């Protein structure tokens, strides 16, 4: 797989994802809302890895990631309605997925 020039080193991904999942958990706790969007975006996040890495369906993974980014944005909006900090915590997740969308497109 030919990676784009702006692809970060491999060690960056587990570090970033650990922080993002921590932020998502705190945001969920702070928002104290039960919305299907959190489950939807997490499910889409899980599915993307299989589409991209296991099945090699780069185009399908790209479209799926666009849907995931929409779900994350909606979740951030819903969390923001309940708690401003919770909404802001989700924005780091949205920013990372937007960056990953660019990587997916470039590959």
C-alpha cells in the first residue's frame, strides 16, 4: 500500500485512538444522554477497519467514513446540546476522522 506523504508514523495511531476513546467516554458521561448516534458512529468506526484493511475495499471504506464523520458530527451536536464540554470533546474525534478521511482518499 502506497501511503501519502502526510501519513503519520505507525506509533501515532494507538496513541491518538487511546486519547480519542477516553475523550468519547468522558463526553458520553458528561452528556448523560442515550442517543443511537453514539452506537452508530462506533459501529461505523469498527466496520471501516474491516472494509479498508481486511476486504481491501478502499472506495467503499471512503464512503463509509463519510457517513461515519456525519454520525460523529451529529453526536457532537447532540452532546453539545446537553453539555458544552461534552460536545467539544467529540470535536477532536471528528477532526481525527476528517484527517483519516484524507488519508483514505489519498491511498
